C-alpha cells in the first residue's frame, strides 16, 4: 500500500503521538476542572500542546492559542465571532475550502455581508496587488487559504496582509502547518486557523486558532470553562473565551507530542523532503501522455506537496480506482471539498486525482506513483472508461 492522501489526513503518525494518546486515555483526568494531581497533569499536557503550537506559529503567548475540534470549527469561531453584518465586506481568495466558503456563503445569505473572491493568476497563484485593488472602506476581513488543498498553490499570505493594511486577515493553514515553516505568522496574522491531523501529524479531533493581540471577537459557543465558575457570563479572556466545554484531552496530548516531533525534526527539513517528493513525482508523471497538472508546475517552489492531475480519457474516480486496485496507491478523487478551486482551474465538475505527499513518504513511492500514471496512460484509453 502506498499512502498518498496526506492532504486528507497524515499517515502514519509518529510513534510518540500514538503513545501519548494512549497514555492520556489511561489517565483519570479532565484538565482545568478538578484540583487533584491527575487533573493538574492533564492541564500540563494541554499546556504543552499550546506551547508547541505557539512555537510553530511564532505566537509569543501560548494562552492566545485556543483549541477547537478542527480547523472548520476554528474558522467558524472567528467568522461568526467577528459579528459581520449587512454593509460589511469580506475579501477572500477563490481557492477556499468549503470549511471557509460555506460559512462565508451563510454570512452572505443570512447576515447580508458581501463576500468577494479574488481569482488566482494563470500560474495558479494569488496576486496581493489584486487584493489591494479590491479593498473597500467597508472591508472587515481578508480570508486566505494558505495552500490550496487541490493544487498545492501557496498563497503569498504575508504580502496579502501587507496589502490589506489594518484589515484583519484570517489564514487557513490546514495544508501548510507542519509542512511549511510558519514561525513568523504570529507576528502578522490576526487569526491563524489550524487543524491538528494533517501536516501537524496529530490526531483527528484537534485544531484551533491563534488570535493576535488586539483582534476583537466574541465567543461562538459558551459554557463550562473551569474558570470564573461563580459567573453566568462566559470568560472573555483567552484561551477560555474560545474553549467552552471539556477539552479533547487525549487528542491534545497527541498534538503536544506531534508538535514536539515537528520541532525536533525541523519543519524546514520536512518542507524540503516533501517538495523533493512532489518534484520527482511531477517530473515522472508529466511523461504520461494526456496528463495535466493543475496549478503550479514543476520547478515552482510556490507550492506544497499536494499535486492534482487529470488524465485524458479517464474520469477522476476511475483513475483513483485503477490506482488503488491495480497499484495499491491511495489518492483522493473528485472535487476535494473545494468546488471554487476546481472552477478557477477549469476542472469543474469532473475534478482531479490528488496525490498528497507527507514526511514519511519515500522517493520510491513518488516514483512508483508517477510510473503507474505512465503505465495507465499508455494503455488504450477505452480501458480506463467505466
Ligand atoms: C485547506 C483546507 N481547509 C480546511 C480543511 C478542513 O479541515 P478539517 O476537516 O480538519 O476541519 C481542509 C481539509 O480537508 C483543508 O484542506
């Protein structure tokens, strides 16, 4: 089996992550709730996760990292927490995942906030100048998917923030956290949304957002926080303001171990390995006749190791099925929860087959995937049609 679906969730997880989850599951505690030793130990473990995530994003104060079940929840917490209303304007890239596109659509339909999208250029990359041009006096937020989960295109998010000036920026780092060094992001991004189970190598059910000092929002959900129990008002300080209800203690223990693994390994090293895998794969795959790579082409470092292809004569679902059944290669076919991106790339509604590489993939696996595509492409086209 060759696992090339790290864009969906990374696999395998480091052994230290698996061990940390198991150890936490065996411990009798809910963090921040009781005063006994086990509860304190659980609180320390959650804090370790906060510290690790803060370090990865260059956030000085770990208390500004709030945990949620995933990036989808984090994006919703930020978008709804900003209280956007009729007359407000939100600018986003056109490469958004449904986890931001659907809340934005709902804000548009339900609250009357205007949502405008900026298309990528012919190279698949967003242009900060285009964002500068589209800013309006009533623009309240800029939303950026830091790397497309379809094409792998990296957004020049820092330059977009510079263009946006005082307008806050929300960055969806689902496809970059853990795969691209982001240790300056805490200095300039207002809302950094992350998910723990992809490049961060942690368990599913973990994610969160880092909120820059001065960024204003109100909590989306309120409830028990383990703090200020005398009051019926939910705390307004971080991280409690955004963490109503019991933590995913074992998931966060795994995320703490994952962050430590990433920091010890070096995210710059991970990036180079993943990019080298993608380059090797793309060079080999492009020899297959009728194959098209969406977005940034070989040699362009403005990408992550997520590569989407279409192959003439094959639907994306047929191609993925042949790859799995004939070659044991696991990919993801279709629209990848990102119809807007496929529209921008001209691959809607058929979609593409996505090969997403991770730190634990090998060069042999990348070469095998490219070889499989060459072999499939060399067969009579009709053989691929269902
Ligand atoms: C760019 C992007 N944003 C958001 C998400 C949603 O992630 P999650 O399901 O962990 O919230 C994904 C993953 O599917 C993604 O690739």
